[in-house]
C-alpha cells in the first residue's frame, strides 16, 4: 500500500523513512506547504494526492486543526485510509472524521496521537470490544514528566527544569500546552472516546504543573511521595464520563514512579483483564513514526476504526470522583478547605484535605487564585 | 462469529462467559473430554465441531501438546480460525500450525500463550512489521515473581514463599515447570518466533529460582538490588537468536522492581520505537480469557497470523552475550570462576564475576553442581 505523508517535519521525515523498510508499505508523495522544507516526491496540494489512484493511505503529521482537517476530509472522501498523530485534530474533529471514514468505507486510526510510541489507544480499542474498561489514564505528557523528574531526582527548581527541557528539545519555546496540562487533556479525551464512545469536549478540568515549587517537591519527597502529572478518565455510575488532568502524589513503588525523564506511561483497568500498563517513549521522531507505521500495518491486516459507530461528543462530569488532596496555599486562605491535617510555617499552609470531588477542588483553586492566593495542589494516591 | 471452546477448566469457563458479551462474537459448542466437568453446549468430539458450519473459530485452552495438537490440526483443516493460550503446544508445534493455517486460509493466533493478559505478542507481531526488534523479554512467570517478591518484601524463605504461592493457587502441586524457569523459557521461545521468524528449540538455557536462599536475598537487598526471574531473547550480530531464562539482579527504580506479586512484565526494544514495556496480570481465568478474546477480536478485524511466512525452528546461540554475574557457592569451588570481587564467610563465597557469556555461566553452574557444589547465580543489570 502506497502511503502519502502530509508534513515533513520531525515526525514526517521519520514516517517517510520507515515506510521505505516496512512490510507491505511503500513511500508515496509528501505534501509540503509552500515555503516549507524540501522533501522527496514533494507535492504542494492535497488535490494531487487525492487524485493519485496509486495512493492507498494518507498519514498526517502536520499538527494543528486547520488545514489538517480539510486535508483529512478530502483524503477520506477520495477513498484513502487516513492515519494521524495529531491530537488537536482528533480532539476537535474526531467524531466527524470517524463518520466520513465510515461513509467512504476506509480506515481512520490515530494511535500516535496519544502516548507517542506507546501502543495505548490501539490496545484499548481492542480490549473494549470484549472487556469493560473501568478507568484509564497515565503520564501522557513527556515534557512535564521530564521536569517533575528533574525536580525530584536532581533537585532542580521549576525554572531550571523548564530550561533544561527546552535545551533538550522536549519543551517548545512556548511550553504552555505542556505545563498547563492541556496536551495531556487532549490525549485523555481521545482515550475516553476510544473506550467509552464519548469524546468529552465540555466539563473538562486540567491543572498543570506551573505552580509547583522546589519546596513542594522537598516536602512530599520527605514523606515518601513522588509527583507525576496524570491524565485520568473513566465512567461514572450513571454512564457519564469523567476526564481531567492534575498532579498526583504517588507512593514510591507505584509503576508511575519508575517512569523517568520524558517517558510516558498509560494504563487501563479492564473488568476482566485487570490493570494493564504500557510504558515507552511518548514523543520524538522515531517513536511517533513507529506508532504511525503500526496503524498502517493494522490497516493492512484489516482494521478500520478505533472509534465505535455510536461515538459522539459529550460533556465530562467530574463531580462524582472524590479524593484527598495535598494543597499548599497562603495561611490566610487555608480556612476555605476542609482539612484532614495541616502544617503552617512562615504564613504558608500545607494541608491534606478531607475527601472532595475533582470538580470542587479545581473550582476552589480557581477561586483562591482569583482572590490573589498562590496555590499548588495534587491529589493523593491516584 | 461463533467460537467453539476446547476445554472447560479455569480459562475455558472465562472464555465461554466473555464470548457471551463480546462485540461480534458468539458462544459455540464446548468440547469436554469424557469424565471431565460438565459444560453448556457440551460436545465430546472434535469432529462434531469441525463438521459444524456455524463455527467460525476454535479457541483451545486445554493445555498440553496432545491431543491439543490433533484438535488444532483438525480445526485448521476444517477451515476454522484457531486461537490458543497453550504455550507448550505452540513451543512444540507452532511452525506446523502456522503452515496449516496458511494452507487453509485461516488465522492462527496465540497471544494468550505468553504473558497471560498482557498484550505482548500481539504488539510485538505488529511492531516487527515496521521496526527492528533489538531485544525482548521480561518477567513472564507470575508464580516465581510472587515467590521472589515475597522473599524480598516480606522476608519469607523459599519454602514459605512456595507454600504461600500454592495456597493462593499461583503454583501447581508440582511447581517444577515454574521454579525451574521452563514455563518462562517456553514463552520466550514464542516471543522470538514472533519477532525473528525463528522458533528456537535447541541450545536454550534456563536457570530457575530453586537455589535462591533467604541469605542470598538479604545479601543483595542490602546492596540495593531486587531479584527477578527474567526471560530474555534477541538477535546476535550473525542473525542467530539467543534465548534464555535466569535470575537477574536489578537496581531499585527499574520498572521490573515495581512488578509485585504475580504480575508479569514484558518488554521489547525497537530500533525506532525504543523500549516498550507492558505490565499486567500474567495468568488467571479472566486475564487469560481476555487475551483469548482479544485475539478473536483481531480475527474479526482481519488479522490472520502472528508468525511470519518464513518462520522456522532454529538453534539458539547463547555464546555471544556477555554479562557480569553474582554467584554464591562453596569457597572450595570459587576458583573455577574469574571474579571481579569476592567475599567469603563460613566457607561460602559470594563473587561478582568478570564479564562472561550466558552459555559459559550456565555451563559452569552445571559442572559445579555435578561436582557437589550448591550454587546460586544471577546476572547483574539485565
């Protein structure tokens, strides 16, 4: 099967090279936008690719919703299988693309869009056909894991860890999507869509790591905890889906604590299969390209969809799940939270809350910050 | 697709129940051997199943090579897809079954035979189509992991740990296949066949855990090591395959150290994908049944094979890979090994060897034992 590649950046070059060696796949034209770097078999319009009867599949690795969506729609309508590593595209337009793929009898797969090289979505989509997925999530952003690990193991402060991640190419010049948790949130949206046929697009909550300090890390490290930024999703008793991102404090010995540097860990819990954990490289040229290639191999073997026929957009409900939280905030604001225990030093309070819902904790944090209180929080356990 | 089940023991019951709920699959007849427990839709001959045109696939979960092989061959010749959790069957007859499946245009999948619920072989078979698998292996036997973990974390001695594993149903009344490493060896044979098109059936080496003592555990725990029984495979520079099982001492923080109780961990290292780790339940009714069901879902999606067309039996070569070993043996035998460092107490020597091949270490252990020397060894690192 000849595969056209849309985009010839970090991942595109990897996909193109791997196509040259993979069983049953062939290098096709590469779409490069005017003014962008040169590429082999370069074409500059999606129409050319759609009109080429020798192209069986299109792999999109450009990123961004537009023009990726228009290109994807054109490819699907032209009867080309479509695979992508573009989480923003699938988070925004996944349900539409699924419908287009069904109408045209072709495949739409996107396991490279969540977990990079980690074959999470693929296995989740298989497992859900015979098992009930009770919960899912994990460390889905390598940049923030690199930073948290550097703060915890190497004793760096936040600014040093961020600068280091940027120097190594793990963080963008503008790291907002990573450190705010938005990148991980988009990935958990996709995982929920695969597991539950609900793509949650409203009611989502994301707390990133922008507010963590070296003093926070020292505090919970001394108590045997490691901090990781976890994305989490699952189904509430009423059938609605929860989906959120927040820092979590984990006891040493948890699999998440063995995930160092910019690695990813994804997990699901199947009613029959039990807990299932996947660890690997979450980003980078070759890991991401290898995930794109795996999707293409799945198409060769006959797979067509990762989203169920009934998949639709839905509102997330984060009010049901209750947890304990570690919260560091100015003493003056401590009374806003019901605490299980509290320590205060130099006007800074560190609390462990009573069980409270994810929705309530994220809402209180917003209120306290709006009133001028600097605050960091992390759930306990996970 | 209607699925016949061969065997109605621990796993068979699970497969049958899961078939009742899975997308696109249906409960078919269950083959129960005369004198065995009753089952729904019971039949007592494979001929009846083969002659039933409504049966699309056969799932074998009886164990043992015979009559499982004869049943498998009959099912494949009758044009039924065949999936199995039976590692002994695939280790002995995998290449023949693959050929039969190809001839008859049906599927032969066996991911439940290695790693229980962990989707290792499935992902390996996908990855190898576009990536080069540099090495593979892991904790593939839950019984011995339970025992090693109990010795390390709970301070049990070997006898207590074994009795505990038997009480919990993790170890058979005759635990030889588990504690000798044979069970893990069969699983790594299958993984090599999937990754390298070579099913190694000669030249294999397995050192189990029968010789580990509480004193060994205390010794390396004090030095920051955790012991795990690892199966390992890979390709030597000349294209031959290595495959062996042995205890390995790992630094705390390695993902293997976070694998507690009877869990399994499987990993491969892809030239492109990098290291990929899978953790989950390695045995038991529901995890194993869920792996059988996943294979059946893959057949529905179009997958037909996990073994390449050129897969054949081959001899393993364990002479190339060199490692350091920890060896505990009677002082009188210590001179037989080239040591990097050594400690001696009460006539017992504990050495760290210079780098030596797997073949040489396992051979020396055999010689020293034949001469009456009690010995435990474990490679360092892994």
